[in-house]
C-alpha cells in the first residue's frame, strides 16, 4: 500500500475497526496481569487544531496533519482512562523517517512537556480526564505508514498523579512511581500497541488487495 493510500485509510475504515469497542490485554498489566479496556467515546475527526500542547504541536509540525482520530477507553474498574490517537500526517516516507529518528535521537518520547492531550468524554467515567490528570504516555512515529500513534493515561476520578512518567519507564519492574504502581504506563502502552496492530493489519490487507 502506498503512503497516499495509507493516508486515506482514516475515512475508509469503520471506527469500530480502528478503535474496537473493547480491547483485550492478555498479560498486558503489571506483573503480567490481564487487562481489558472499554471504549467510552470517539472524538470527531479533526485537523489537530488545539489537540496538542504547543511544544508537541511544534515537534510534529514537520510532518503536518491530514487528520486526527482519537478515542478514549477506561479499564474494567473505571479507575483509569486512556486516550489513544492516530495522527495521519501529510509526510512522505522520508519525512516520517526523519521524525522517527529525531524522536529516538533526542528522546522526545520521554519528555513530559511533549505529552499528548486527553479527550474527556462527557457523561462517562472519563468525563474528568483532563490535562491535569495526565500521568503516563507513549508516542510513536511510524515509518511504514504516515501515522503517529500515541496514548495518554491517567486516573478517571479526577486525581492528579503527581510527576508524569513515560510509559516505557513506568512499565519497568520495580518502579514505585504513582503511574507505575497504578498500571497507567501499562494502560498507555497496551492500548497503543493494540490500536497500532489493528492499523497495520488493515494496511497490510490493503496492500495484498493492491497486488
């Protein structure tokens, strides 16, 4: 599948395929515990205006924004909330590789000032999931498709988690931070993993059909 074709996936794939109503996280929790996440809302697709704090918007600016899709999930106990996003960029393969290399080289995926913003869903357990509740996150520029995948997690009851911690640090065994002990890093990484796999699967199926 070409980059141009992959860029148009956002309006061709049913929302339940991109963001399933439930996500199974077998072994995805702390200590290998099973997790299950329930979708409570999908944001209207938009052009990224106001979707990111200025430092992250600046970091992503070189690849542009063709469309942004977001959904918010809660865990089975409704104690944590996670927003997952798919930023379909305007970049070509070289542009996406340059962004990925910069994120890796400069450690941008671990910078707390580059945390994505959450999407609170009124009338749900995630209604109070705002900027102050952000606790853990992951952000991944892909190179095989023009997409940036991200997820940000926090407590659903409106509590602030104190010092945020990147998901790849919060999931390390022995961590005693609030995000780590609450499994918020596992939530962010687990949901992002599953949404990314689904996107890649659809892109691969499209590539097979094009042959």
